[in-house]
């Protein structure tokens, strides 16, 4: 894939910006990805670590800031008595195969299901890693994500077959997967893209957010619908002791999600003011500063903040203000 198509493919992926900016990330931001004290880390690789967040539930926290793009996005494993779910196709076949092997080592079973939260390449490119001699995981994703993934990722016969035979997630109501004594809800949402999915458990209380939530990192608004994004995060938030696995960044608490919503709100206020005053998105972003109470937010690319203001400008213009 060359030329304009290759450029567009990279633009639709979080990975392109991570690769460009990882070497310049300040040490303080890198430290934000360190495993929290007391975390039960069961595997560590240059590209990420696997943390046990509850009995039978593990979170893959990808750490691409050092330049290893094997996984890029976060993911996870959820085990029941008769089925094992892995979350995200990840960036590469090697990354997905690694997560599948970790699932087998931890549960004694190759993954039976994989859910992709949306179509961006760092969430679907590696799907072929879950198919082969070791077993075959049935793919679940929305029809919109399936079609966009098939259109925008490089050709791969195994991944193409997995997408073609995928089970389509109902876009209007939650779908329940029974893994054997463990029920998992696939909840259709939108905001990061036009078609997102969150993966939610009640017992234990864990939510895999996809890229609707980023922790300690400013999100990529490349396909975002900003108003819908914030609404989806509020709807997904359950309070209490729920653990949230974001699409990027460390595992989050309810307090972290509240801080993320406050950050989204500050961007909205500034973007609305810029739109009303006719200030260009790039100019408004150049003078924007977060409130000190929000702390630091890693910015992987200088384009991310102007992109957020531009996404708001498009949305406000479409609404007529």
C-alpha cells in the first residue's frame, strides 16, 4: 500500500502518531505507564504488560512509548468455565498471537471469542494471530467496524476471512456472551468513531472501554463525534469500585474517568468559545491550557489538540452552533 492510501491508513490509526512521538515523550509521562504498586503483573514484554484486575480477568496495558509497536492498543482476557474472550485484534499478528498464548497459559484454553471495540488498525490488524493450529477465535464487532476494517487495513487472507465470518454486534442493544458461569455484555456505543463497543462485566465489576476512554493520554479525535464521546463515557461510568481498562494508558478507577470527563469538558468549553468568536481551530488550540487541577496529559502528536478543536468546529457547524 503506497501513496495517499498508505497515508490515510496511518492517519486512521493511533499507531502512526505513537511511532512519531514516542521517542520525545518526557520521562514524567513514561512513568505514568508504570504498573501501580500492588498490581498483580503476570507477564511483561517490551510492548506491554498483563495485569490481573480480578479473578479470571486480565488487562493488557500496552506501553509503546519506547518504540515497540507490537500491540499499541490495550486489550484483555476474560475467562469462564467454557469459553475465553480476548479483547482487541491489536496492531500486529505477533501481538495477538502473544495474547492468545497468554490466555492459554492462564486458562488452559485457546481463546474462543475476540471482540474488537472499533475499526482502527491498532485494534484489528493482528486478528490473524488468533487463528491457526492452536485454535480459532470467533470475531465479534459491529457491521460498521467490520466494513471499515476490511476497507482500511492491508490485505491479509486470514484476517479477511475472520472479518467476513464475524458475528455482528447488535448496534441497538447489548449482546450477552455466556463464557460459562461468566456473563459479558457487548454494549454498542459511539463517539470515538461512529461505531464503538464497550465490554462490561458485573461480577467482577470491570469495563473494557476501547478508545472511548484514554487514561493519562489525550485522545485521538480523528473520527470523533465530540458531544457523543462525552455522553458515551458518562453512560458507561458506573461508579464505585469498577475497574476501567482504557483503550490506551494504565488501568483506571472511577476517579480517573471523572478526571477524563472533566478534561473533555474543558476542551468543549474552549472549542465552543473559539467557534462563537470565529477563531481558527489551530489558533484556539495553540493558546489552550488545561486547568492545573487536571494534571498532565500526554500529547502524542502536536496535531491531537488542534484536531480536537476542529472536530468540535465541524460538529457545532453541523448543528448550526
